[in-house]
């Protein structure tokens, strides 16, 4: 990340779009909508959206077109005597909006104190940066906290020259959740960066269930998920992401001691042909935590690399595969040598994961600039995959698609969903309208059927016998039943799962 620098927007005739009111709480926000019938909400060619220390605002279904960037302008330093949130805009929500054709440094610039900003179901396209939080001054402010970015689309983001570019970039802060986003054709997809001396550490952050592909634009890293943090402490949970086709590493964590990482159930494929060459890289220090159930395919040089003290790190149940020649594990030239030399991945696998797509790592047909026809569904498993039931149970409940974990977890982000056994089950109950009858009286017998199974039933045959001491009443059989000797037979064409019905007949007592 670079320091914030951009040209003077007013030279081009742009003017700010200023918000002048605040809501009162999460229960009583001010909502600005753009989805009223006949009135599409489009705001065009304002240089910046300026909040000026506002709170509890919600923007829904608005298109922002041609903005240089959107930012809070609260640049005053925060002192210990200031009331909380007195000089920063907080509790802002953007839901279902479109941000396109950005002219400046990026769409959103958040500064220290811009806490609890939430981005849901938005689209960011054709700009330099998507969402960028930075440390500002003084450095000890530590960045914006509690950033939530869920279920957004980021595409075609990057500068015209090899400069700074990210879909989601964070300097400092803690409590962030980056989940369920689609990121395509960008600079560094998700980058957390905090290297200033004296800065607060990056705190606990969840990066989960993101689909990232084609990370080619800008500098410096062009990685899928990158954590550069030299501050101590803090935790990162990185799980169930799919990271494809990155010029830099697939996933990188670089930190000082005491950083805990949990990196589980990710796919990392085709990483590092331009820089670094590694699928998963842990750098610079004593990192603790665990790396379980990841699938790493076709890195440029090295599947997985860990520098520094490895004593607090657990690595196991990962799957590695290369269709483009031998790769390395920690510098070892074979999988067995890596296992024996490190004690890692003793339950790991070196084999084709057998995805349902045909050769998913091969060069794919493209649309436009950088868009292989590859979707998350391509990375479901065939029923013969060695990854099925080969993972470690670290407490996961659902997979990338939200499907439940069945039995022993699989390796990778998508749990193999076995087809349920579909079996019909017909239950019969017989009853009579009388418990006692005199000679010559009629008795009506009813047979109720119910399908209690999981599948439909067809051509269901029901038989019953005329009771001893009775005579069948001619023509009394229902539902097309037939009499042969003393046996009645019905054939029911179909009974759906959960379906029921009845047949009947009458007799006279002898």
C-alpha cells in the first residue's frame, strides 16, 4: 500500500456530494434509497461523498457513477479527551449499491475512527481501489475497526500503470469480517497491511468464503489474500476461500511473533508466475496456529513455505497436486521427504483432487480481458475424490455453499454431498366400521395406505382376503379393485412421498 495521494479533483470541475444529517441509532438510522418505482437512484460525477462526522446512515440500491473516490473528510487528530466517535463518521451501511467508473485513487477511503462501516451486496467495477482503510496520523490511531464486507462483487479494479491497487485493502484495525465476496480481475485482492513502528496490531479478522480469480493488476503484491503485519498479537481466520490465477502468492501471512493464524479449507491454484511463486507462504516470525484441509494446485515454484520458528504451527490434512511438473514443499523435492523432514502433513495427500470440472487447472476459454470460464461449482468433487472424508475436524459446521459437513470433513472448501437414498415405504392400516355384527348385517372394511418413505412409489399393489364367516357384497370393492376367489386386489398407480389414501369393501355375516 502507498500513502494516500491523488490529484486535485476540482481542477476537473468535480464537486463534493455532502451528507448533512445523522441517524440516531442502529434502530433509527437515516436511509437513502434508490429503488423507488420510476425513479432510478443514480448519482453521477461528484468527486467525493462527504460525511463530515455523521452516524447511522444507510444507502440502499443507489448507483454511484464516475466518482473519483468516496470518503469521510474527518481528518482532525483524535485526542484522549475527545468523546468516542466525535470526529469520525461511524455506523454507515451500503447495501445493494453499484460503484463504477471511479476516476481517483479508489471508491472508498476510510481513516482511523471510521468504525463499523458495512458493505453488503454491492458491485464495485472499473476503478483503482475498491475499499481502502488507512492508518493516517498519528500512526497509533490504528486504523478503522469492525469493517464488514459481505457478498459484494469487485471486478476490473487497478490503475492504468503498475501502481497501488486492491479490491479490499486495510491498514490496521481489528474486528473485520471479509466474507462471501467475488473478486475478479483486480490488483491485490484482499490485502491487510500494517508495518509502521508503534502502530497498533491488526486484530482478529475473519476472511471467509471469498471467490478470487485473475489477480494481475497493479503493484506490489498481486496476491490473493495477503497479510503484512509487523505488529504483535491478533488473530487471522482464513477459511473456505477459492483463490485462482494470482500473479503473486495465493495466500501470504507475514508478521512478528505471537500472530495466530487459522488457515483452513481453502483452494489455492495457479499462483506466483510473476512474483514469489508460492501457493501458501508464512513469513518472518514465530507464527502460531494451524493450517488444515487446504488444496494447493500448480504453484509456480513451491506449494507451501514457512520461515522462522515452526514449533507453534500445526500443518496437516492438506492436499497438493501439480499437473505441470514437480514442485517443492519447504525446499524438499518430494512429498515423502517433506513429511519426514518436517513432521507436517502426516495425513496429507499428494494426488489429483478429482474435481467435477474437466481439467480445471488447464488454460480456460476466456471472455474479455482476464475471465476464465471458471465458477465455484467447478470445484465440487467427483465421488471418487481422495479428498472426501480426509480432512481434520477443526470445528467447521458448513462449507463454502453453506451445506452441512457430513461425517468426517473433506479437504477443501466444498463438502461432497452424497446423494440421499430415496426409498418409498408403504404402510397399511385396516379398520372396520363395526366390532360386532349380527347374522346378515353388513360390515365395511377400510384399508388406509401412506407412503412414509423418502421417494415416490408406483404401481402399489394392495391385497386382502374375505374374512371367514362372511360373504362379499357384490360390487362393493372401491377404487377399481378386483375379486379373484376370496382375494381382493387393488393397484394404485402412484403414491408420492408423504401421500396417502384408502380403499374399501363390504361383506355380510353368514
